C-alpha cells in the first residue's frame, strides 16, 4: 500500500481478483450516519487520495540540491494521455455553455439556464465519457454475470460535480464528487503507473485546476449560489481543495523520503499576509492554486478583504508558514466538509467508494478533528431547547429522540451524540446558501417535489436541517 | 449622557460594547418586548425595512437615506443577523435604539433570529470571535424569543404628495388632473426615478372611506436647492411620507398593512390567529409561527412546498383572500433578495422589501426602504382596527368596499462606500491552525473553553 512507507497511495483494484460494480446510492440519511461514513472504506479512500495528491504538490528537493516547484502551468509537469483526455472532457463541458446562454428574463438570483446546461451534459454523459475515457476503464466489467460496468459509478460522481440544477447552487459537496470521480479512475488503473507524485501532480495541475476554473466560469455565468454559505463566516463560498493544494505549493521542499513538514515555507514563497493585497493576489494567482481561489473572491466580491473573508484573513496571519496552513486546511476539510451531514449526505456509495466498514478503521480520526473544530464550541452552548422559562420547542422532543437514540450505539460518536440533542443540526456547511436560507430540518423529498416547478433562483436562506 | 446614549454612540461608531452592558441591554429589551403583542400596532407614518444581515455600514446608509431614529419612525422586519461581518454591531445598535426610543422603532422577528439558524449561518461564530465566548450569543437569542411576529400599520394615507425634483429620466405613468400619486421611487439622493398614479376614487365608492380633501400639488421643490451637506431632499420630515407638513394631501383611509418577515401560513386565516400563538420560544420547524417567518410568495395558485424546507409558497389568490378577509390593503414582507430592492406582486397586494445592498459583498443588488405616509384626514387618529371579527361593517358593506392601498414611497440605496474602513490590526488565529496535534493523532482531548482568548480585534476599525 505504501510506496515507500511514507506515502499511502489509493489502491488500484485488481480485475483478476474479481470485482462487482454497483450503482452508487446515498447512504447518509441521518446525522449519525456521518459517524458510519467516517469508518467506511470510502472515507479512507477519499482521505488517502487527497493526501496523496497533496503531498505531490509540495516542492521537490532535487539531487543537485536545488528545488523544483510546481506552479500552475509548469513545464516540468508532463500530462499523460488520460490527463489530456480529461482536459478535453472539461473543454467539451465549457463549450456546452454556449448552447445554454443565461436567461435574460427577470430572475431573483441564480440563472435558470444552468438547468439547461446541466440537462445537456446529462443527456450526453455517456458519449462524453466514452470519448474521454479509455474503454478499458469505462467499460470495466463486473466479475459477476449481470453486474454493471464501471461506467455506472463514474457517471454518478461525474454528474455530481457541477452543482445542483434544482437549487442552482454549487459547493464543496460537488467539489468532493469530482475528487471521487478522479479517485475512481485512479482505482480503475486509469492513470499510468509512475514515480510517486508524478501522475498526482499532473492530475492536480492538469485536471483539478482546469475543473476549478470551469466551475468558476459556470458560477459566474449562471450566478450560482454558494451552497450553504455562511456569508463572511465561512472559508470560501464555493471551494475548498484549492486552499489545500495551493498551500502545499508554497510549503518547504520534500525528498521522496521526507515526511510532509508541519511548519515552514518555501524560501521565496509570498508571505501569507499578501492575500489581503490585491496586487500580490493578481501576481500570485497565475501560479498558485491558493491565490487563484482568492483571486476569484476578489473577482466576485466588493469590499475590504478582511471584512468579506475574515477566515482567510485570519489564516493569513499565521507566522509558522505555508506548511502549517496546509496542515490546518486538511484538518479543516476533514471537519468542515467530510464530517458535515449537509455536505456528505449527497455522496453516493458504490463499489469503488464503498460504504463497507474499513476493517482497520480506528475510531474515526474525524472525532478528533471535529472536536478540535467547531463542534467543541457547541459544548459551550446552552441547551437550545430550554432557552428560557416557559419556553419550549415543539419539535425538540422528536429531534432529540431521533439523534440521541442511535447516537449512543456508537461509542466513538459520544461527542456527536452528546451535542446532537442540544442542537439537532449545527452543521456549518449546509447546502444552499448565501441566500435563501434553507431550513436545516427540511428533507430531500420536499426538495425534489418542488424542484421542477419552483425555481430556486432566489438568494434565500435554506434551513440547515434540510436534506 | 446616559449609559444608553453612550452605548448608542459607541455602536454607531461600529465599536462593540462590553459584555456586561450587552447583558443589561438584553435584559431591558426583553422586559420591553414581553409587553408587546405578537402583532404590534404601529401608526403611520412609518418607514419599513427588510433584511439587514449584519451589514452595519449599509444600515448606517439606510439611516442616512431614511432619516435617523427618533426623527423617523422605523419598522424592521427581521433578519438583523447572520452572514454579514457586523451582526453584533447592527443588532445591538437596533436593540439600544429600541430601548431608548421604544415608540419610534419596532423590531419583529426574522427566521435568522433563531438559535439553530445562527449557529449555522454565522452569528454564533461572530459572537465567539468577537467576545471569546457564547455568552453574548445566548443573551441575544433570549431577546430573539421575545420579538414580535408581525406588525400592523394603521392610518396610512392612500395618496402621496409628490417629491421634487424628478430626474429627466424619471419614468412615470401619466399624471392627470383626476389622478393621485400612488407610488414613488427615489434614489439615495432623494431624486424621483419613478412615479405611478391612479385615478382618484369617487367619494361614493365606499361608505368606509372618509371624504377626500382637495389635492394640492407640491410646490416645495423649487425652494429646496440640492446641497451635498443637506439630508436627502424631501418635502416632509424624514419618514413621514412627505405628507405630514402638507395641508392638502389626499387623505383617505386605507386598509391596514400587515408586516411580517416571511409571509402567510395555511394555518393562519386571520390576523387574530397570529395573536393566539405562544411566540416566546425558539422558532419551531413547522407550524404557524415557523411559516410566518419562512414562507415566500410565488406565482402559483394556492399553497406549495417551499424549496427552503420550511414554511410554504403561497400564490396571489391566497394573498387576495387574506387581505380581503382581514381588511388589509397590503402585506409588507422581507426574506428574499430582490435585485431592485423591492418587488410588488399580485396587483400590489404584497411587497418584498430588501434592505441589504450588494448582499454578501457580491450580489450586486440595491436595497430599499418603504415609507408609508400618515393619513391626516381625521387628525391623525386611527379610524378603525383590523383583523377583528366583529367589525362594525358587516359583510355587505365589506363587499362593497374597495380597500385602497397606501401611497408607497420607496427609497432605493446602494452599498455604503467602503474605503474608509480600516483594517483590523490583530488577527485571531483560527482553530484548525492552532493545535499542536498532528493529523491522525487520536484521542486528543478537544480544546476547552479556557483555551479561547477573547478577541478584541474587531472592536471597530477606529481602534485599528
């Protein structure tokens, strides 16, 4: 599993050993299912793949004592055929934007033509994937007689990567889906075997960055809402992974055998402070994914950076280097994306990202991360259901029974179970937006029931309890 | 200068007040709010405002455009907090003003004035960040529970006296001798950008309507040269709908205006039913109270499921019926971003007022406030109440009556200038970037409250 004892690599499936593909389905229905997820093979695979890609973005120590960095557009990174094919796939999707120009009619916020764009992509998904993935990957057969091909799993993650046509929003859940799409190709041996890091870098710079750029174009074209935005109180309205890979780009250089450093920066990396300086951002966004993401914030937001992006501003005050920021970003991703019900509830599980329990799953690392994060804060909170004398929340009893009941079954989930009854959903990254506030308690059936007729084009707050 | 005035001055400067003062303020506010009914009655003239969402500098712009408290009588329809950077400063200032001038400012509850919503959408994080503990959040949430659910504006005038000067580009429906000004849209400099007129109603239309007085066109505009140092031009006091200083405005009774954050509920067919709710609680996930704060009007018939997952969608037929039954001329609500700042629907039966310009720093929308003038026809006294079942007019009379909508003056404004805001000198360190535990270390105890240090950086740009 480990190439050199230091880097865990996402394992490739062995077709000879027999494998059954499965139509991916949603498994996370209740808040406590998130604890299950954090012990699943899928979770371990996702984190493994993320860390593997992350490591590859650290600058490399050369044998002559020099350092090779990996900026965007680096000539030193060669794109393999599968990477180039994926780039072509992204170009195809971008071209479809022309076929679905933004609606000019009256609207509240999100543009309903995004639905048209998505419909076209959906209707062509088979041919798009056929064109851009080798048949050996896409049509990998199940070992059983009637099992589906790998296509059924790839399709699900691919189509989940572009935002919600119903809600007209885009968020980290969609970003996660694209990561899983690439991870699925990796597991199917879709990328060439190479020296550790080589193919990973090509994936990040050659596929993930173009994906992020396409997504930004889509967001701007159709004014997609940030899924689950907390306004200024979130890291970013839409994305997370560019902050991980981008901070790695500026971290100290590694040799093949070095551990990933926890502190320090590449000697000539810009000061993290410079995110608040427009000129520095303009300069750095061309080569660095972190600044590229921040550049997009500058493009769409008006106002002082420290005011509209206080979390990124705070992080820019870290004095212990980009490696420290990188480590914090990964912890935060784990807690704020992978451990959040509103985000991961949409993730479907098949054979490549499996709901089966990881045999070696230690009580989920996420409890630690989540606890070190915002969840620990909620312990300071008063019991929300007893806000004052004579006050009662009618739904409280139901919610309490719901969450506390099975929460106690999992010993490691005690942290979550303990706070679940206090606030039925303290998720910090709920779907749907900056604007319409979505009810946190709403369920999926309701959404789909209205999805067709009711344009969600308003910037409304959705209830965080919404599924 | 009293402590309260000092707190107001400090908050107006966007500087927070100490936790002990917040506690005291919230206690006083609760004592005051507990006396209010679920539906507060407010006499016109009044200026109605929509969502603020912690956009403090834009709230200051709102006061600049609409006039200051207590000169202007304000009604805020909720969603003071979440998403913006200054929810604390904004809400605490409004609360101070409420305690200081209880009869000149009305605050009703929005769906964001809730424990659960504020823990998700930012206000909780803001309290932790700015005060270092959840205490202030807790005090504020206790106030939220006591906020009224709606307001009924009584005694609004049906006509407006024209404001001068109009821009060359002003669009307008034809102004005829026999018409009265119904709506007027002003930009933040007080210039009229749009006016609409309606035919004057014959005296005999309704036995309920007091007789119309003779109209006199406004003549004040030429006497008021625009000056940058002057407040926006208006022919009356700020917030009076520019009619109170006129001797000859149209004065007709109108139906009452119901103000509520979200909208209607299938469980509520009369204003009286709102009065029966036990409101002093966290906003429930369903039921009448939840719907009032969460629902949205939509181009549908009847009721529909809300994509928000709470509340309902309701169509024009529902609005018409509700207004007719309750003798309302208009429902004013907030809750949804509208790019133009306000949006009337269903033949003017309902209006959305949105008061957070360039929402979330990126939406590019303008904001608005809605001024309703005072009906001066009967000495400013309110001629009737609304929502009571046993009104004097029987069914037949009500059927004959055409409830006239109030004259509506929208003041539209843009986001406040931002170049004057200094950068905070200190940056608090975010949690994930603090801990010493390497990734994958298990069984690490979570940081306790004692690890948190109060963060004072955001006590306002002036400290920076």
